[in-house]
C-alpha cells in the first residue's frame, strides 16, 4: 500500500448517509410500534396477576386480537381475565407509544450528532487551531498539517506513488 493511498483512506468520510439513518429509524420505529402493545400487555399482566406474560407461540392471535381492539388474545386464560378493560389498556398503550417515540427521537438525535453530517468530534475548527498555534505557525506548517492541499513543489515522492 502506498503512502498516498493510506493518506486518502484516512481522510475519507465513512459516516452513514442520511438515507441509511432514515431507513434504520423507520425500521426501528415500526418494530417498536408493533411490540409496544404486547409489552404493555405483559407489564399490566405482571402487575395484575403476578405473571409477566407475552404471547410466545400465539403471536398472530395476539396481533389479531389487537386489530379487533381486544387485549389478552394469545395469553393464558387466567392472565387474560386479570387484565383491565380494553379502554384502559389502549390508554396505557398510547402512553407507552409516546414514551417509546420520545426515546427513539432522543437516540436518533444523539446518533445524528455522533456520526451525521458535520460531526467533527476530535478535530479543531480553523479558528480554534489559529488560537492555539497562531496563524504564522499554521502557515509555516501547512504542508505537514494538510499535505494533500499544501504539498511543496519539487518534493520527491516515495517510490510507487504518483
């Protein structure tokens, strides 16, 4: 590997594009939207009957019951009977969805700040570098700091590079 190639590889942006974040956020949102009613149902079942219960093998039955507006489908009879009315369960599910949505937005903003466009963690801005080193020293060291932009003319390059 040549020196020039490794320099180029260091300065390439490997951060995910905005499209990848949108797809990941949509898939995560869809997952949490679908799983939140079952988790709320399990937590309420644990609070009322003492058994945290999720519909393990009857997942399609549980979602069919939710589509018809009924909680408890796919759960054992004793656990399903201990659940509060469907209206209370829908209010709790709505609160759970708002909580999940808020957490998703916070994590998404954190990830965007961490890896998104314009993230320059660990790098000084030109103003900060000028304050720390002084403009004359920056100009004197420009070929060392950014050899891709300020290469000295007539300088020999290593064998095998252009």
